[in-house]
C-alpha cells in the first residue's frame, strides 16, 4: 500500500494535546483512505448503480460516513448547527438491506458525486474544528466528547470494508484497477487440509471497560467459558476444498442445508460461491475487489454462513465425524492456542490484515501460527454464534441502535478480520455480525467437535407486555413504591416465620421474580404461568442468570436494560426453582402438596376464579397458606361477569370481591390476618405508569 | 278502615326503649297491612298472572318485601345468616319494568302462595328479633342499625301502594271486594274547573339532615327557588274534564302529544285512560282497585304523565293560554299557599290520604284548602319535573340504587300522595318518580304560566371517560399528588405575576377545572375542548354550580359524587369563564388576542400538533405565554407517526418531543424556564390509577 495505515489509538496514555494530534491524524488517514477507496470507481454512473438489488448505490455510502459525523456531533451537542440538513437526512439511514418499497427510486434524488465530495470537504473542516475545540482529557472515555470523534472514525472504517464488498459486486466495467489497491499475485495448488487438535481451556470474552482503545457497545461486558477440546482445520477452507462440495452436488442437495439456507439457495438459484465467475471452459474465474482473475484455488473460499454450514454438513456426512463451524468461544480458544491471544491490536506480523499486505486474500498457506493458518486475517471466518451482548452489556446513548437490532439470533458473528479490516475491526475484542446470507470478505474454518452448539435465545425482549413485566419484576422502583414481588415474598416469609416450607407455588408467576424471591426461604418453588411468553423470562434467568429487555421511553424510542440474578443476590437460588407453563384451572397432577401458594394479580384474570379455588384447594397441605393478591380489576375481557367473585350486584345487593372470597373459601380456609393493600407500579413509558393497590388476603387451610 | 294506620315515627325524640316499641308496632302494622292487601286476591292463580305484561306477577311482590328486609340486614351485618337463600335470590330483584327476556317464564319457578306466606312468617320473626336486639339510641340516624329496619318498613309501604296498582290491573275476577278496602260511595256531577292565582314566592325543597323522620336518600340536600306567580286549576282534572279532551280527538291528534307521548299512544293504541272501561252503551265505567263501577265523573282522572301533558297542550291550543303541569317547585309553592306547607306528616285532616278515607279516590270537591282541592291526597299529581338529587345529595350506602337509576331525566316526580300513600310517602318531603308512561294512582292539576320549564340535564354523569375526568379535575387527591389542574393554574399564576391577563385560553379544557382556576387571576378565560361530552360538565358547573358523577369502585360497583364550585371557592368566577366546543387546529376567529394559552395534556392527542402550533401562534399576543403540558404519550390512534413532534428516530437519530418543540417554536417563542415535570393521577377504580408525569414547557412569544 502506498498510504499509511494507522492503528486505532490507545486512549488511556500520553499527553492530551499529543493525543489530540494523534486523533486528528487518525481521522485524516481514515477520511482519505475512504475517499481513496472510491478512486476505483470507473465513472460517476457507477455511483448510482445498485451493486446489490436490496442496497443503496455507492453514492449513499460516500455521503453516509460524513453525515454520520455531523448527526452524532449534533446529537452530542458538540456542534451547534448542521452543514446540509437535506444531505443529513437522505444519507442518514439505509445502510442495511431494505425492503423494495424503501428503495423505490422516486424516493431518492441523489446529489451528484461532486456535490457529495464538496459536502465531504465541508464536513471534514467541521470535524477537524471539533477535534481542535472539544475538551480532551486522558483517558478518553465512553462519555467524552472525543469518543464521538472516534465513533465517527471507526464507523467510517467499517464502511471502508463494507463498501469494498459492494464495489466487488458492481459490474467489472464499473470499477478499475488502482495501484494503491493491488491484489496478491501469489497462488498455486491448494494444500490438503487436515484437522488438528485444539486442547480445551477457559476463555474470557469481552472488552474490559478500562481497555485502551475505542470499542463498540457490544464488545463490553464479560463472558467466561470453558471450551471443550476440539479439532480445527489447519487451513481456512480453500476454493479448491470447497470445489469438492460443489462437485458433490452441494448446491442441489437439500439435506445438507439448513431450512434457512435452502430457502436462500432456492431464492438465489445459487450453484456456486457468488464471486466464482463461470468461464467458457467450464472452469471458474474469481471476481476480486476490482479485477477478475484465474481462480486462485489455494486462496480461501468466500461464502456466506449458509453455504459454509452446508459444506460442514456435507463434510459430516462424508467423514462420519461431527463437523461444524466454530463458536465464538472456540475461535477465541484457537486464537490463544495459536499464540495470538494477547494482542490487543493486530498488525501485519500476524497475517493478511489491516491493509498491510494486499487488496485481496492470499494463499491459505501464507500465514501460519502454531500450525494454524489465518487464525487472524485474510478473510473473516463465520461462526455458529449469533451475536448478542455479553453480560454487562449496555447501549451507548449516542448510538443506541448500533447493536441491539442485530441481537435477534439472525446475525452471526464473523471473527478474525480480512485483508481490509482496520482500526477497531482489527482488534482482538472486535465483534461484527451479519445476516447469515450476507456476503463479506468472509470464508470459514471448519472444526470437528462432539460438543453441541447451544444457540441462546438471547434477544432483547421486545414483546411490549413481557418487557413491561420484566421492568415491573426486575427493574427500578418508581414513586417510592418498593418492588411488589419482593414485598409479596417478604410478607409470605413473615407469615411462614419458623415453618419449614418444603414446596411453594407461585401461580401466575409472569416473569418470575416472586418465584426466585420465595426460594430465599422455601426449599423449592414452582413458578407457573399460562403464558409461555412470560415463562421464557424466568427460564432464561434461571439458565443464564440475566435477562434483557427494551422498554418504551417516549413514542417509539426505547431504552435497553439488563438485569442479573447476581445483582439481586438471587444467584444462589437458581437450583431451587422451576418454571412451568400451566393453566391455574387445570394444573398437572404433579403440582400438589404445597405449604404455600402465592397468586399475585391472578384471580381477576382467570376465566373462572371459583373453579380455580376448587382446583387449588386439594393441592394445599392442611395448615398451608393460600396468599391472594389482587386489585380486583374485573373485566369481561378476561372473566365473564357471571364468574366474577365480586364487584357486582347479586340479588340486587353490592357484593365486593372480599365478600365473594369469604363465601367461597370459608370455612375450609381461615382468614389469617386483616386484608391489606400492597401498592405496585407498572411503567408504561418514561412518564406514564399504572399505580395500583393489590389487596392481599391470607388464607390458612384448616380442613 | 278497620285497621290502624300509623304515621312514620319521629326518630329524634323520646325514650329509646319506647322508640323500640314504637318501631316494632310500626313494623307489625305495616307487615299486616301489606298482607291484608293481598286478601283481595280471589284465588292462588291470581298471584301468578301478570297484571302488566312487563312486570312480575303478584307472588313476586308478596315475597319481595320480606326478602328486602333480610337482604338489607345481611348487608348491614345486622343478622348473620339467611332465612332461605333461594327465595332471597328469586324475590330480590325485578320490581321495575323488565325486558321480555328477563321475564321468560322458564327462568322463574315461583313457590306457592303458602310457601311464601310461611317464609314471611319466618322473616317476621327474624325482623322482630332484630328490632329487639339491635342497639338503639335516640336520635336514630342514617348510619344506625334501626335505620335499616325503617328502610324495610318504608320499602314495604311503597309496595303497598304499587302492588295495589298492579292488582287494579288484574282481571276483575281475579280480585274480590274486601270490607277493609271499601271504596268511596260519593260521586256526582263534576264541577266546572277554573284557574286561580298562586302568588309567587320562595320555596325551600329538601329534607334537612336533622328532620325527625326516616327519609330516602333523594329527599336530602337543599334547593332554594324563587317561584314566579302562576294560576292553578282549582281542582284536579276530573274524569269529566278529561272526557272533553277525549271527545275532542285527544287520542288521535298527534300534535298535542310529545314525541315520547305519541310513541307510547301508538304502541298501546290507547283511546282513553287505562282504567276507563268502555261499556256497551258507549259510556265508560271505572275500574277501581277491586271493583268496577259506573263512571264517577267528579273523581280525579287517573292517567300517566304523557296523557296529562297531551291534555295540557290541547288546553293551551283551545284556550290560547300557556297551560302545563306544575313543576316540583310550583307544587311546593301551592302547598304553602294552601296552608299545608308546615306539616311534616299529613294525616286525614288534610285529604284523602294515608288510608284515612277510602280505598279509592273521591270527588275532587271533597277536600279543599284555601280554595284548592286535593293539594294533598286523593291521587298523586304528575309534574313537569324529572327527578334528580338536590344539591348535597348522596346515596345511602346500603341502598345505593334506590334513586340514582331514576336520575336519568326519564322519571318524572309525582307529588301530593294518593288515598293509599302512607308512612314516608305521606310526608311533605317525600319524592317519588316514575317513568312517564307508568300508571300509578295518579292524575294531575294543570296550571297556566308564562314561565318556561327548564329541564336540567341533571343526570349522574356515567359516561366512563367523562366521569373519570370529573374525578381527575374535581375529585380527591391520590397518592399525595396535588390536583393537576390546580397546580397548572398556580404555576401559570406565578409565571404571570404582576401582569394583567385580560384573556386566557384553556385549550383541551376537558371538564374545565383549569378554566375556573385560571379565572382566579385572569379577567376572562375561555375553555375549549373538542369533545362536547367534556364541555357539558364545565357548562353545568358554570350554570348550576355543581356536577355529579358516578365512578367505578370495583367491577360494576360505582360510587356517586357531587362537587360544587362553592366547595372549591370558585363560585365567584362563574361570570369570568366560558366553555366552547372547538378544534385546536381550527379555532373560530373570535378566539384570539390571548395573553396566556394553557394546553394541558393536549399536544399528544392532536392529529397534527405542528398545525396546531402554526394555528395558535397568531392568536397569542406578543409577550404572551404558551404553556404546554404533556406526558408525550404518542399513540398512532391519535396522531399519525409522521406528525409526532418527537419520540421517534429522525434520520436515524433519537428526537425527543422537547427537541421537536424547540425546533418548531424557536425563535418565535423563547423557552422561559427549564422544563419541569408535573405529576398527575387519574383514578380508574378504587384500586387502579394512572400515575403520570406531564412535562411543562413555558414559551414566551417574542416575535
């Protein structure tokens, strides 16, 4: 390369003015590098073609990285005015795949290339002034003004890579070779691949908060994991190795594909990797960034995750061994075994990365560490792991949709970086994920392992009601009203003082807080709810120790939250609870023999509360307690009026729910204490809450 | 009569044990009198016939008055057990007219007469024991145990009369003459009627809380009124006088009837009063209680209110004078003029009432006071006035549906009592009302008056949302949060300190509290709301000084509330406000020149908040204030998302409503103070509330 590549700067050391200079240089290098990428465009027309039918043309991306700086600086109140409000709207969103409607050309009247370049020059001046003017102290942290500058720079470096992928998808005559973007000239016969042992061991994932470099929100937090031993392919799968799969009928054999993969293959009518160009002699050529060359069979194959996965399944069938992609954790384990694990920032010494080598992949044999090729660099490596946040994850307030929209189990992580990965992308802790059918400069290493991959359903809970209940059960207190579930369980503890509670039931447990709380003093607690949507939260908390959810703030704006059992000092009761889906009117036989049954806000949501009372009674031990809490909000949507326990006129007279409970429960049960009201608050938005008093009645089974 | 009639006992004087004896005697007299009424039934079969197709058969009423005692005593927790739960259900409700479905015979398996009589005997013993056992102190008040005994007795006395009406509607062979129920033997030629002057004067309606006797809830409170002079017919309209109307084509001439009256007439195909029996000689006979006799033309005609009203309209047309029925106030004025006004309890000296004379009406000439016949007694007199509570009205907690269901402008008051009106019915302060098409032992006196009758729309607000806002604006504080409208107005007052506010606008005023509150310091305040349902409350408060509403407690149970401007010290601003219906996006031209515009919880309920801002801006004086309060609860139900001021991502970035307000209002407006949150609480039920924080921003118009 004829231009200087810089590493993403450390932010925790050095003199502040020297750091300001370094950031300025890093900005300029990035800015110029990005513009140099566009020098491969053959003509202005090329900017307005869609390289991918579901993506914007390149003109968008040329404007977008500049607009991003302005929009984030405005949001951070670091600059007062806009540069070009029109541009800052049309170039703002649309990075990702879109629907056909959004892409309707009549919705976009793109400026000319020279107009966008003129705009970029204006923005460059604004950003440079901001770099000069904004206060800077060492260390530069997540909340500091210069963090936003780094955000803009690293954002542009991401687009450096992703734009190069789009350019690679343009017709060949729309791009042109460029001396600064020269591809690798080496290629030869592909090596035979082989599997090599990777001993198991502990890995620690996650960028510590005090790490020296800029990081995206999804990199923070921490996940420790014990990785079982596995065997990994010595080399990334080469074009030659993948040809075996193609020739074995890989693209016409449905059984090797996941259902999602086969759907994609059928939709695209794919017959081979996308950058393989069929030539007249039945051979393939390879479309590189801006050139087409004879197929370099010893370079890594570039495919999407669905193709890589199909290859592994074919390999499993033909080898009789369990072949798959590595998980994120397994990739980090391999990184350590390869002796590359302690490098915060990679440079050319470790592989074909950081534009230190070529503007293309190179043979899979060229960069070997501890017997493994291309653990870092050359092309990204697909994993089995959908991206999600590590425990401790929180969104950056100025870019709250950088990561969370991808936490949907449909975006898989790629690891290791490619020849054009720079800046944050080229750090050990970076985490990028794409839809499994997307193309990047990405291929794969395959492994053999008996260890089953567990895909956590670790998405941000966005089901509005479930999220609301997550906050109700695990979130903060509002209006000074203590957590309702904690209070309910505390009162139960007082009521049970001195008695052994072998089995307790939390009926209508919703997202499960009271189930956990009861387990502080009960030997075993079952949480049952009719809604599997709710139960899922309790399950996940029990299994993973934390839950995540997004709740509305104002309009469609949301905030993201993570709550862990450890924070509530409930980590030690995980083995004392179970969550089950069930109907309070018709529980399975096993749910019986209870010393304590708690039903919070349940009875006025049942279709037949009297039937519930009849049903639960024989399941309570004599001397056991039935604790009912309800605001008696009877609604015909839930309970036909003739089934209401009270809150209506019967034979012309007012009958309260308390009256109705007495008449149904006595004398088999005895009212232990005077009824009392327990307040609760359910948050709907940042400013709107339900504030309710639930009446608690405690009934001892005496007959 | 061969049996002793007792007056309803005074409850504020005498020895408590003597009073207990008196109540016991009053109970027994009533109980036996009621059973004696049923002695006119010719056979058991008669009990099971429907006298009126929309009413229960008489067997229901025989059981009902006993069941009422038990149900109220149970409700009051004065007795512990029931006598016969089955009877206490089937005889509990159904006094009023019902729909055909409810009356489906298969829903009712009536007990035999002897079973019901046996039950009555059991109940009698229970009530007598309660009279013996329940504590009794003088005075006996509304909350005391013996008040419930009186309630049961007076309830039975009402049914004494209403059952006699139903018996009168049975076929003649189903009843039989009875020596204790002997009708009047006097009749002769009807007198010519004439109009006599009644001088105007002040009347005070309403039973004082400390009055000596039992009263129903609707009798309490107080209403003072200045009655204009009018002329009243010397006699109640006689059968002879009414015949003139019939012969003039009264029942076939639609223009004399109210629309409701004509509908009724058409449905019933009525051609004359219901108790007039056409005889073979084209003459009429009269169906009395249990006998049919030659028409006594000088007895008062008995008709429903619709027939009486048609008569008056005919009379107006033929006389050229404004003839109508008296209002409730005019009847009380006549009572005073007749010299009967100071009697709390009437007895035989005043007329054919209290069973002191006959078991029938008597000639209209028989009881004359100060020149007017039958001001009290003989038959009830229909009025123009639909019943409603007096200011200060509140329901009795043990009988909360005695009155309020009739406060619907469809039940008109009858005054004066009939020959069979006893007990409370025969007191000056009693107030009974029936649907205008009902038959009672009722006729009418007509009057001539230029004074227009104003029918107050004085029903209990039961529109759920309007009631909720009545409580929000005028009701109590919850969770320690001060009244939101008062706080908003107070903050406005502080903001305006020292400035003259000639014109203020409360936009989105709902039920109008802030409009009144602003008038404490503004010269004139206009309250505007899009909803006429809401505006009505402000109108009524301004006009009458109070409002009434029913709000949910639990399930379908409600509580009744009355709030007056005087209680809020706002009586003196009634002339400084106006309420108008209007669209905040499109106000009439006259609504301009404001020094202060308050918009509470408005902007997130508009279909186009920006249009509203554009629209209101020129209507605010330079230097004037625009005070916006909103929780920013944006919902597409109210505001299309593309019209939200904030709470969404614009060009990919979060934009809050405050951001949106700034960008739309500045620089024409200046933000005067930092935004602040003002809490409010809206009650949904006794236990469920919305607890919200509204952000207040204050904008001074500077351009």
